[in-house]
């Protein structure tokens, strides 16, 4: 089920105005790193998402990292610019790699990557999959990255049940 960002802000601020909660109270259901976020933190994060054009949260799992950018220093150096471009455009990157920095590892450990080409995975609401896939293509094209599944950048959207869908942005094969 989709959560409307404006509706979530309205509900939380209504509880504060009604005296049912204060800015510093824990907002139950909104957790991050094992602790419950405060009303102020949640509303701030939701406001940041709204400012980026994000109208819906795909599901409750999305709330855990509201407004938190990707860990820029931990990303492969060859993909940081694209992840930042997509983040700034309002997408939620969930995985990425530049296809060269850590090739040779395995999915079982933290020792590397098994995808030998640039890629970024984006989490989107299933109901927005088509529109968001087209928007991702537009963002890439506007940044000067040509779209061609055989020789250049490639974008594909997929849905396999549940609330979340996935957009994969693939770079050219080496």
C-alpha cells in the first residue's frame, strides 16, 4: 500500500496540534538504526522527500531511511556521479556498482561485486513503475548518457509482487 507523503505529514502534525504528541516524542512505526525516530525527524525527512518531488512512499520499509542520502564514501568511485544524479532527481538508490572497482567478489560476502558493468538499482512504488522508468530514462538522456540496450545505457523496470518495484539502470558492457 502506498503512503501519501503529504497525508503522512498532515497526520503527524495533526497529532502534535491536538496535543497527542510533541516534536520530541517517538513516532512509533518510524525506526532507523534500531531506534524510533522523533516526530521532528520524521516530519523533516518527509518534507525533504516532498521537496524532491516524491509523492508516495512505497511501503513502511521506505520510512526507515527517510531523507537520508546514500553512503557516498562507500560507493564505487565510478558510479558516485550517477547515483547522486538519480538521488537528486528524487529516486531511491538501493544498490550500485561501477563494474570495475570490486569485480571478482561474491554475493555471499562484503569482498566485492559479481556484476561486471556499471549499475544502479532504484526502489519505486509498483504503481509508479512505468512513469518512473520513463523518468529515469529522461534523467539519463538529459545528463548526456545515450540510451541503447546494446551499446550504451539501458533502463529496465520490473515488478514481482508486493509493494515495491525495481528499476535497473545498466551501463555499457566493457
